[in-house]
C-alpha cells in the first residue's frame, strides 16, 4: 500500500472544501429557483383568475346586449305613457282654469 503524503492530504482537504463551497452555492441557487417558481405559479394563478372573471363579464355583457332591444321597446312605451299622463293632466288643468 502506498501512503498519502501530507501535501496530498492538504490537497484533498482543499478539494473537499471547494466541493462544500460549491454545494452551498448550488443550494442557494436551488432555493432562489424554488422561490422564482413559486412566484411564477402565483402569477399564473392570478392571471387564470383574471381571465375567468373576464369570461364571466363577457357572458354578462352578451346577455345585456341581447336584452337591450326589449329594454328599448319598454322604455319607448313608458315614454309614451308618461306623455299621455302629462297630456291628460294638462287638459284637466286647462279645463279647471277655463281655457278649454
């Protein structure tokens, strides 16, 4: 068997120290990567929720657009009714004042 010299032991210790430092740096890099991945997942989730809300709003707008013609007709009838009521009230007032 061959014996390992003191210089070789020192070299081995130095190499092991370098490996430990490299492992620590890799662990830090992995931790940073995990944080970035968590943030990315949160962003994607937020974007998915936003698109879901947009889809719901689009469906609501479509429903309102489909109801718009019926609302316009109803509004026209209400306008005509109000003008008729105002006309009747006007005639009643004019009659009471002796204008008609």
